[in-house]
């Protein structure tokens, strides 16, 4: 049997005979703001009712107030609405729901004492209740100064504390008297400022003062600088704050008839200070602290701490069997806590231990989190973690970082920045620094806090990072370990938006993934539109494009689309790195997307943003997807005729492995392999979960050796083979298919890999079969096309060896099932995955992933990773949970059906291609000969073959017919291919390459427009790849071929590069042979003359030439090793850094 007596909300009835009563004892009549005893004991009752599935306990509560349990944290709000019911923690219906079967309550009945030997609780109404378990949640009372009698609030008019509804009603009533104008609050802590704000808002009070013995308010939560900032903001409100002073005497006068009726014979009139001065006031609220209410416990013989508080052990038991104490009245390791967090944690522990210990070890109390975030006197204040650790531990070696953060002057003095950012000087002794000079005393640490790896923190120096903005009223101080790897605690004034995130980081005790400075200056990623960048900030280092150039182009109307911007400024046409991510200024990384700069500036210029998919469709990708689905359009031709801007436009779309969809494919999809920089391809067989047999390894080794391929193990746990010639691809895959390998789809926007650790297969720590699940998932989703590539990971335990939290979907084994994470990725803009579902049974994992991927495929934008998709989603991860886990939209069955259909229709694309002669024919290097030409010079490095390096930049080159000796009028028609070699059709473009002497040429067929021909080499990087390029057309119908390497667009008629004026290629007149309709002819000069202009040997990339032109030194690493010692080394005068040293120089 159990019984809980609670003197805060008295809820008592006779228990049913079959149930065990729990008496909750809560004898407090007041609770320190921001904590309330009601919050704690109601939390305990709620948790006990929830966990007591067997209904073992019947709960009886006693409370001395006339109200149901209310939230004392919101006491100040009472001044606005004057309705106590608005503060109720639970409505009356909640009590009725549990009464009389599980809970009884009684108001205005106080517990007077216990009889532990009889297991009885006695009340002020001369009633007694037996109990099996008694829980005391009596809270605390307001403490009073030594110069004030304990009964002053009852005997002296104008004297109040700030603890309950009765106190507030007394303050309001007294303040309405005409003579009461000046209110004083004694105490500048959390409760004091809360009380000051309450009387400040009373219209009849014209003057408010705060008397604080410390040098600044909130000395228990803030250091001197932060406290002074709060002080100044309070004074700016017109509130007088007297610091470093304490009254010695409360002054009163006798009540006279003019004072009107009321209790008390004395009336408060002010204070006398230590220097003898008199300070007059009309009303005083004492808010100097709290004292645990342990009077019932002392009377009943329970052990109590001399300074107050019922002594409890780690499991919250008192010195008497079956009696427990929680909340402010409890003294755990000589500490009583006046915050909600520790009290609720106690309630949670005790409810668990009373109900769950039959099959589980009891929970124990640990040092609680004392983090606090409040709005006091209109000022946001927060402290988190061990926010005064710098008062106990020495500061390590520090460096001032002011100079590394550029200040924007905006006409101000350069030597006076708007804000001050610094690391505290290590020469200062924290014990004498302003932050610790206050007379306030920090709370005693309940237990010695062990550092990482078991080291005591006193042996680990710390560093403090401080940000102070006096103009914006913001102060931040974050405390780190000396090496900056761990955040220990901190405090904030003004901007407290990061409070929740920082508390979580401190609690996790994990090494930081970003430098400490980023917590203050911010990473500026994701939402940064570059608005704070100056116009001379470089946004593209390849072509030295400044932000101002982009702004001006938008303002003058010459660049109103991203393609225009790239064509006319060359931004993003070099390495392309500035498009997803830009580095502005060498000493300060700023993450800015060019697209976001463009969008922001377009908005400023009043220009409408075009969100159309491309010039051929006047709608977004999602709208296009929906229209195709509703209209049931089955081919690209149908789509163009039905909803294209120009029905005869050629456009392009996604990969379909048919000649009629040649125009829809990028090179990687068309040849089912990733094109490399020299025009060769990579071969990536699927190795599910990285699990491979010795025979499989041998088969891959034989293929790589036979075809001279460079091999490398990837981060996705499979083997890549590089340098495969296009014409060798079918033969290579034929051998791999025979060895049991399928396509790894490294070329497609589809599943790449599902990485795994060995899990329970081998690992002694494994709790889940990570390999088995990863194999199942990879085999299930292989070949599934999506808006962007996606990857998975499965870890067999929380050690997370498979890095699942960095994947689009990740699964981690727990002792209760699997935790599912979604939306992670690496790359240029990495993102940690979000925890999506916890402890999922193994039987439900696959279906959840099915729904997630299907919903992503159906709703994400083109080339949008799952991370960006979730970030963009209205409602984010919470919305996604509702859709996938709760079926909010009623589409989960449809999503599962979609995925089942994709899985059931899978076919290994390479297995089909090697068996189809027509598909194999497409892989020939030249359709008019079996001869082969090299793509670039091949060099040997570390025992493997690779292509020669590109130089840092090739000189610009423009080819024209004038470069050829023979005039074009004398060129002749030459048959170079059969019509069938190009697989022409009316549905889409096709292309092929031909050999003419030592020159490589590309031929294109465009439906309804005929044949076109160009040189095969793209002059930008001298790659012989143009026949692999996509054919497109501009808005006005001009045809172009887009180089598959770096997307230089060359007009098929003039050869002009439409998006880079430095380049131009040769084009050739093309026709079907009038005498032989199945032949294609080009108008060409003699072979030797054309070879002299664009011949393969002339333009082949060679290592020697690249080195002569200059390699990209930024990517070259030179290792200088130690010099070999000689006999006279001691007499050497060499002063080089590397001379005679055993360390490496980089």
C-alpha cells in the first residue's frame, strides 16, 4: 500500500479497500519563482498514474490552499488576468477523470505530522490516513532577513513575500491605496526581478526600487559583465537599483484611523541602511531566497539538514522507511534545488522506482542540470551547463581573436567596433576577475565532476569565449575546455535563441564538430543570402567575380537568370565550387550560395524570379510531375507536345535506356558509367553492404588487370575501377555479370550504397544484424531512380561505425530495436541526419524507409538531396513524421505500393545491355571504324595507370574555318557513316563519333531539323567528348551541344560558345548522301589539313605540356623529408627549416 500526502493541493478521500493509498505530502504554502511545489508533485502524480499500469497504488493528496494545483512560474501573469484558473496545471476534469478509483484530493487540509512507526499521516482536520509509501513534496517558504520578524507579513501592513496567490492578492489590494506609490523589492535574484516586474506593471505604483546586496542583479546566474548589462537595462526602464547595500532595520509606524481597516498594528515606511541613512518606501516585497519546508519532517523525527531540507539518499528515500521527499523540501547531498528541472527529475525517478523495479534496477539521482532561461524585467537571460566553472578552474593559454573577425565600420571609428568579441585573458586570475568579485556565493557542487577519460577537472584548464554588444544589449559567454573540443557551460543576455541547442550539446558531452568561434559568429550557412557582404567581396575565385558585379548585372537587366549570369560573368563556370558554397575572404569562411545572392538581389531590384524548370516548361518541377501524372503522359514527345512551351522544341529529360530517349540522357546515364576527366569511364559493381567473397575479389582483380584499370576502394564500401574505354564497357560488364555482379548505379540519380559495420555477425559489441539489414535494404532499393542520389547506412550498435547519421537514411541498433535517422549527407554542404523514429521493431523498419523514399521521390525538387528537401518542407522533420509515421495525409498505403512497384520491376541495366547487340553497338568509339584513338596520355603513379594532369588553365582558343589552308569553297563531301549508325528517330536526338584521319568528329541528328557535325574535342579541357553531350536549344530555337564535362554550350551552326566567349569550335555542313540515302556525308577539307588544326595527336593532354603550362599548385602537396646525416653535419650552416630535422614539412 502506498500513500502520498501533498499539502500544496489537498486531495484526500478514503481509499477503496482493494487499492493501496499513496499519500503525497506537500506542506508548502509558497514556492520560489520560477519553481513551484505544485509543478513537482503534480508531475509525480502524473508519472505515477502513467507508469502504474497494474493500478497498484491509490493516491491521496492533501493541500492547505483553496485552489487546485497551479503553476507558480506564471504568478506574474496573474496581475494581468486575475484568474487563478488560468494558472491551473490540470483542469478540474482531470481530477474527476481519476476520482475516486485512483486519486482522491482534499483542499484546505494541512498535514501536521507523521507517525512513521504506524505508517500514518495526520491532518489539521484530525483525520489520519495509512500509507504504504509516503512522498513529501512540501516545497519551500520565503526566507526573511534577520532584521525582520518571521510573522512580519501577518503583523505589519505593507510587508509581503512573493510565493502564492494569496501574496499577490495582498499586494494588489494594498497597492490600490492612494498613499502607496513607492514599492521596494529586497533581493536582485530571479524571484526579486520577477516581483519587481509585477509591481512595475501595477498602474498605481509610480516608483519601483530594487535593493541588492551584490554588485549586480542575478549574481547566482551571471558574471559581472552580464549582470551589469542587465542592470543597465533595468535602470533604462526607470527602476532604481541600489547595489552593494543591505538594510539593517525595517522601519514601521503605528497604524492610525486614517490608514483604514486591515490586519496589523504596524505600517511599513522604509529602511535604515548601515550608514544610518533612511530610505523611505510604502510597500516592500522580500525576495532574498527560499528555505526548504521541513517542519513536518522535523516534528515527525526525519533527519534534516541543519540549514534546512529533508535529507534524502540517491534513491530519494528519507531516514525513515517508506517515506520519500522530492522537490525544494529535499536536501540531496546537502543541496536543495529551487528550479523546476531538478524537481521534475526527482519526480520521474521516484515514479519509476515505485513501479518499474521488479524487472529493472532502480534509478538514482545524479547531479541535475541547473540551466535556466527566463525573461525578467523584459530582458531575456539564460545560463546553462557549468556556467561558473571558470571560477573554479584555471584558464589555459588563450589567444585574442578580435583581429580574425573583420569589423564593418559603416563610417565609425575603425578602432571602435560595434561589438566586442574576445577570449578572456589568461593573465587574469578568475578568483579576482570582475566576474567573480561579487559577494554572491555560487551553489555548492553536489559531487565532484569527473572530466573526460576519468581526469579530475581541476587538472584541465578552460577557456572562455566572450561576445559583448552594448548597443544591441547582447552578452554571451561560453566556457570550453582548453583545447576547445568540449563546451562546458555559459550564460547569455539578450539573444538566448541558441539556449536549447547549447544545453543539448553540454548534456551530450561529445566533442564539438565546429570551432568555438562559430558558436558566437555563426556558421552563416543555409540561410545566408550574402546581404552583409561588401560589393568587392569575391564570390568566384576561378574568374575573380565580385558580388558587386552580380548586383550590377541584375540592376542593369543584363542578367535576369542564372544561365545569363554564368554566361556573362563566368561565375560558376570554373570549378563550380562557388555555386553550392563560396569562401569569402581567406581568413573567414562564409557559406553563401550564388543562387541565394542572385535571388536576394533580384528581389531588391523588384525583378520577378522565374521558378520554371527550364525554358521548355513554364512550370516548376513539382507542377510538371503532377501534370504528367494526371494526364498520364508516357513519352517525352507526348510531354513536349502537351505542355511544352514550344511543341517542336527538343528539350531534355531524365534517363531512359532507349535510343528514342537519347536526348533525355546525360552522358553518365546514357553509357551507364561515370565519365572521367579524360573521356574514359569508371566501372562500379554493386557490393551490397560491402560484403564480398574472396572469389568476388579475385573476379574484380582479373577484370581490372585485363583492361588496365585503376582500382580504388571507396567510402561506400565497394571497389571502383577507373579508366575504362567506352568500347570496352560491354565486355567488362559481361565478365562481371558472369561473376555474379550487378550494376552499382554509380552513374544514376539513385541508390548508391547502404554502408554497414559487421554488427552481430562478428563484433562483440553488436546488438543488431547490421550486415543482414544493409544487404536487404541495398538489394531492395537498387536501381530506384530519385531526384538526387541517396545513400544509406546501418550500424549494429550506438558506436556507429557505419556513419549512418551522415546518410540520407541511417539505421542504428538499440537494445529495443532500431533508431531511424533521415536527411543526412556529406559533400559540399554536409548535414547530420535527424532522429526520425526510435526503437522501431525490425519488422517495421523496411516499410518506414519505403514510405520515406517514396514520398521523397514524389515531392522533392530536381537535384534536391533529402537534407535540403526536409529543410525546405513546411513543418520540417515534425511534418515528415506526421506524414510517414502517423499517416496524416492518408497516403502511406499509396507510398508503399509505389515502392513495391519500383522494386518488383527492377532489371539490371548492364545485364540487359550486354545481351542486346543494338545496345552494345552504341559503345563503339567510332561508328565508322574499329580503330581506336587515345583520349589522353596515360602515366604511371604508385604502380597504377592514370591520365596526365590538366594544367591549371589552358589558353583560350577559338577554331574557325580560316585556320584550314584550303578554302571552304573547295572542301568536298565525304561519306563518314551509315544513317543507321546514329539510330535516328522522330522522338529524340541521337549522336555518334567518327574518325577522319587523326581527327575525331561528332555527328548529331535532331528530329525534324536534320544532321549536324562538329569537332569532337571541347577546347576548354581538350576532352574528346562532345558526341556524349546533351543537345538543347535556346529560348529562340538555336541548337547547341553541351559538353558533358563542364557544360560549355557550343552552337551547332556557328560553333560559338554560348556561355563562355573564350571558346569556339569547328562545325561542318552535313547531309544525307543524295545518291545513297543510307549514308551521312560531311563537307570536309583534306585529312592532313584538318589534322593540323584539330587532330588528336596535336591536342592530346600530355604531362610534360601540363607541367610547362603550370599545374594547379594549390592542390599539389610537397613533402620535404629529413636529410640524410653526413659526417660533417654538425658544422653545417644550413638554416633551412627542414635541415637535419626528423619531422615532415608541408
